[in-house]
């Protein structure tokens, strides 16, 4: 497959079709090439993002109806996500928050734990959208281009 | 407007039996909604929910039993009701549970009856909905209705 530009795309799994997995030179990680309706053409999608997105989809499918945080956080999928290397998974979670927009999922506890206690100011209270915005801004300042195009 | 859940998760919620009445929110859950509290997530666990302490009524056993959930709702006026039939002047709640081991039931969901006889449910993280029958939200995640509670209806009829 002809290598396309190395645009890193934060593409939801639902927008990916015709995935082909190829080795990229001597790199240890596999680069996934996919046709993306999101971008209208082939885009490079990170393998880590693919794996993370699959875990997120499974976690949400298992827990979205639950009124029990105990069950939400006891999910094996959630544990798989939160035991990943923090340097790898925190930017992925921030990307996910960007995608979730005004309806963020139960990410905030994980972010606090994975960032060694970093947390939004108490003044934000329980405002979900404000907290999500805070984490996204924090993530952009820290990870910048790693989060993909705005 | 279609809800955001997977139809396979709530197979009885077919077109025509429900209406979505809110957007998705983690601000409150089904038991809170049954108690008409949209500011808190009610659950018998310690911790915070987006900076706000998870709420459980003081003095109520901190477990997931149906009895504990009934006791929690008793703090906002609910008492035992023998059925879920519409009774003018009474607001009813249906408690759902799943059998986690033989003879042991864990509370999973609560639905509140509206003045016209339909029911309203907060679907976990997802939307509030109105549904025609209390059993419309029976599903593997929620189990079945195991108890009905009631309290004097004090809010306007047009709820």
C-alpha cells in the first residue's frame, strides 16, 4: 500500500473502514492505514488509538445503562485502559474527551490518578462541561500536536 | 428523537412506547431521579462525582440491597406500595433488581410514575425518558421490578 501523508488522525472507530495493517519500516509499532469518512481520504490512524477506542467502546457498551459507579469502575475494560502507560493513555483520554464534547464519560477520576493527583480547581464544582474543558486545555498545553488536529 | 442506547440493551423500548426528555448527563442517576433530585448522584459508595460528593442519605445502610434503596427513598417520603397502579394523589416508584446469586437481589434501577400513569426513568449515564409501561425498561442490566413505593404527590399535575 502506498504510504500516505503522516497525518495523525483522531478518528472514531465508527468512521473507519477498509483497515489495512502494515509494518512501517523498522518501527516497532504497526501503523494502521484506513479510509476515513471523517477526512474523505486515507489517513494514518495510530494503533494505540485503535486499541484504546475498542476498549472505550466495550466499556461504554457494558456500563452506559448502569446507575452504579461501582460497576462502571469495576469494568475490566476500564481497568485495561487505566493500567496502560500513563504517558501513552493520558493523551488518548484527552482526545476522547474532545470527541465526547458536552457529554464526557467517567474519565475524570482516571485522569486525576494517571496524572499523579493533578485536578481541576475546586471552583469549577461539579460542572461537567467546565471540568472537561479544563482537562482539554491542560492536555493541549502538555501534549499539543500529539492530540491531533483541532 | 431516538435515544442514544443500543436497542439490544433495552429491547422493550420500541418506537412509540418512549420519548426522550433530556440530554445525557452524569449529574444524577436513576435513584436520584426517582427522588426528584437532579443535583446529586445517589449511590451507597464513598467518593466524589465531578467534584461533588456522591450522595447517600445519612443513616441508610450502605449497600446495594433492595431494602437499602427503599430505605433511601423513604427519606424523601416514599413508603411501601402494593402495586404500580395509578392512584390519584400518589406518586409511585418502581425498584428494579437483578439476582446476583440464588436468592440475593441487588438494586439496579428506579422508575418514577408520572401523574398521567406513564413512567420516567434516568438511564444511567444516558438520557431521561418517559415510557408507557414500567416494564418497558426491563432488560438484562436492570432485571425486573421487585418493589413498588409511593408518596403523596405534591408537585403540579403537569409533571
